[in-house]
């Protein structure tokens, strides 16, 4: 579904299997953030088709973090498609982070990443994002904030009425609270989490931050 100009969201709504929400950014470099499990990539393909878009146009795929329900499908894209993930998260995946794949029977992405992301600025066509390192759910989780559109793509750091679990390899609840506190200072009108409901409206988002910080931390 179209959320804003050139920004589309394909939520995962099934309660029978775990998968993530996917974001598509159209423009000169068509980009997917969090393609999800490879077996459920059809959810994104069908959603893009309904919006008059084609998944074959994608030229960059980004993972907010390295859990299989967010990036297992990254290898489904051809060699012309660039791949990116946070540098800290890649280092985690090269060590203890791979244990989650062994635990779940999922396949780690095998194709090499084109580049690694650190905190800073990322321009995807005409849309400029601030890349924010938000450890806690995983050591190298990233959030993407567009100040112009007042939009936050939060991965599994922050949900509507919830936070990402911290009982997986590399998780840390105290560190997650610090990351969410950092995000709470942003001017946000649209929140796209890695799972669950997309939240629109500054008041709703501020109330969500207050509830989470009070209840969880």
C-alpha cells in the first residue's frame, strides 16, 4: 500500500507464520527494506503488483538487522541488485549471530553484501534518511529516519505497543531502552515498525513512546 509519495509498505498480517513488514522506496534506485523470509516474498511481489510496481525493478535491498524473518529473502534477488546491512550487524552475524539460523533451520544469506551501513546519511534517490544505530534487539539494528517526511522505519527496535524481544543472541533489554529513548526525541508523523501496525499521527506516536518507556523500562 502507498503510504507517502514513493514510499510503500507491505505489512505481514498472518498470525500463522512469522514474517516482517517490508518497505519499498521507489525512485532512481528502487529499494526494498527488509524483504522477509524467502518463502513469503510472494507477499511483497503481490503487493507491489497491486500498486503497479514490479519487484524485478529493485536495485537495492537493505536489512534493518540480520534476523532471518527480515533478510532471509535477500538472496532471491539477482546479481545486479545491491545488498546492504549494518556493519556492526554483519560482524555479529559472522560470530554468535549465526546461531539463530541454526536454531530456526533457516539459511544465512550467501551472496556477498555490496556495502555496509554505519550511522550517518543515506540518500535513496531524492529521499534522504538518517541512519541510526539502535542496538538492543540485536547488536547492529538500524533505524532509518527521514526528517523531511517525518518518517521512521524502526525495524524490530520499536513497535506499536511493544518492543523487539531481547532473549535472542546479542539482545540486551537495557541497551534497547537507551536506543528507544534516543528515537523518542525525533519529530515523527509516521512510524513503520518491523511487525504489526503502521502508526500515523504525532500524538499517537508520542503516546506510544511514553507507554513503552514507562511500561518496559
